[in-house]
């Protein structure tokens, strides 16, 4: 069972990184075979409430197979039938993990020779489900609760933490999930509340044992990046690329992070270089890569752009035609890029003000630069320059409000709270005049509320955040939920 599941999991990891239809098909068939092996060893009678040790292992492996097959189903087909099939697999997996957790807590549960591996599997599944469900938007969470799902972030983290310290088959996966939470999920789906020190402790033993391990070098780079140590992060990501050549997808993950590191440093040419590499080698989101290339070129002079053989205008106009779907859905970052790029379809387009800095906000990049005064001051200077270049047009209010929101963020991180509050309020005062970028209002409310919370003004914070919750146009920023 474990051999079949492990082999299928490796193939699934490859499929998830490449999105190659053939890789997805092979991984799906292999996972189906692994599930069939687990099925043969599961408990035959539903009347008996006791499990043999082999049956317990079969159940937890079966639940893993179901969950991984569901993920592949979402990737493989975009139709509603596939979506329903995948949803059923997820629910069956969730229910199996719940039942196994109940067995684990029962007085009748006895330790077998390999009980640690079984318990580790349950902690991995229960922890992962609780953590992921708890981080979903409130509306989605309410819908999932209606059909029997529930999620508690603290309980999920506790289960994964317990699973990570035991020497079992799943301890590595528990560690990787915790690292993903502290370094990625908490930034993309939250406000950057991950524990960097905990992430460093989790990673340290692996990095010592496997100093050239690509995945460990990648996480080491990400940790340095979110600490704001950009030069150290760049060095780690470059080491990761040099460590192996077989799985280019690891290189692409590094290119994405390197692109952002150079964005934070305002090295637009180097940021463009990595966006260009991604656009040529990776198929995750061609529209996003083209948008980022155009965004970086828009920050350069015309003479500087000549050396790249492309223009920002041409690239922006390509973006809408590069739209694609994953699991039947368009990526939020792609939707955003397409919406912004449409401005350039006009005969005489009005330029976007500092587009890399806006996309940086969508990816919670100001939490990174906010840790270093020089990076934040540099970004504030770029925003001032962008404001000086604003043209009077139908986009004037939207552009001014965008720059106000981003300036407010920089000033908040620099400790200039009154000025930051002024800029957040400026966005709210212009709410009725914003024509296109309606996401600015809920985000200004959110940032203002978080600032009040930071200052200990709890009542003001609650009022602002409740108002933010009532606004329905959160089409972009995932941490509002």
C-alpha cells in the first residue's frame, strides 16, 4: 500500500508542477491503482466497529488516495461533472479522516507495531483539512459547513505540529505543509501572520542533512525573502536552481520568487528577465507573465526598452488573449491582469501608474519591504514619481486612489501613522467617484482597520473591519474574508 501510494504521490507532484496533460493522466491512473490496492485491505464489514492494524493503515492510505485523485480530477477536466466527482472524493476523504480521528481518540484503540505511521497519517489529513478550510473566505466556509465540513486553524496547526515531530512516513509531509503555511499560505490567504522562527526551526534539520536539497534551499530562500533579507534570498534561490536540473519546475518556482525579490529592490530589468524566463518556460499563467513583463518595461525609459525588443504597449495588449483556466476556473491574478491591461486596448491609452507596485500589493509584498526602512522609502519615492506623472483622464480618481492606498501602506510601515491614516481616508472619501478599481475601497477599509488595531484602537478597528465585510466587491485581494 505504502509503496503504491508513495510512487503515485511523486507522480502527482510532477503533474501539479507541470500541468502537462500526459503527466496528469499517468498520475491519475497510478493513483487509481494505489487506491484499488488500499481498497483490497480495507475493512470488509460495516457492522463491525473494530479495525485490525492493517485495516487502519488501509483506511488512512485510501483517504489520501481519494484526496489526491480529487486534485487531479479538478486539473484534468473543466466540466461540471468532473467538478462534482472531485467534490465527492474530497468529502469522502474528509469523512474518512474524521472517522479515523474518532477511532484514534476512542478507549478501544490499541497500539499496533506500526501505530505511529497510522497516527501520523491521521494527523496529516485532519491537520491539512482543518488548516485549509479555516483559511477559506467566510462565504465559502459557510457553504462548506452546510454540507458537513468544518475547519479550525489552531487545531489544524497543532495536528500538523504533532505529526511533524514523530519519525513516521508522514512527518516530512507534515513539516512541508507547516513550512508552506508559514511562508506562503499566511501571506497569500492572510495578512502574513506566519511564524518565521518556527519555519526556520522546521527547516534547519533538513538543510543540515541535505544542504543541496532543492526544496530545502527553496524554502530557505523564501524565509530570507519574507524577512526582507533580499540578497541572501537571491543567493538561496540561485543555489536552488544550480542544485538540480531534472525538475525544471523548481527553477520556475525560484524564478517567480527572484522576480519579486528584484521588484522589491526596484531592479526592473532583472525583474523583467525572470518574468521573461517564466513566460517562455512555464505555462501556469501566460497572461500574468506577459502583464508583469509589460509592467516592468513601463517603469523603464524608451531607450532602455529598446534593448529588450518588446514594448510595454504590445505586451499589455497581448494579455487578454492569453487567458486560461485551471480546474475550470480563471486564476484571480490573471483576471486582475486582464482587467488592468484592457486600458491599453484604446487607441491612445492612459498609462497605468506604477503597475508592478500594484501587483506587489495583491501578492502582499508590502509586508516584506515593510521590514526594512530603505526598501520602504525607496518604494515611497517611486510612488511619488508616479503621482507626478499622472495625467488628467477618466482614470484620474482611480489612479490617485491607488497611489494613496499604496502610500498609506508604506507610511504605516515607516511608523508615520497619522499620514498613513490620511491616505487611507482619502480613498474612502472618493468612493463614489471611483469608476473601475472598486477593490480599492474594501482594501483601504481593511488597511485602516489593521492600522487602528496596531495602535490599540479596538473599537475603531472593529467598525472599519465590519464595514469592510459588508462591501461585496472583493474581486482581488484574498486576505479580505
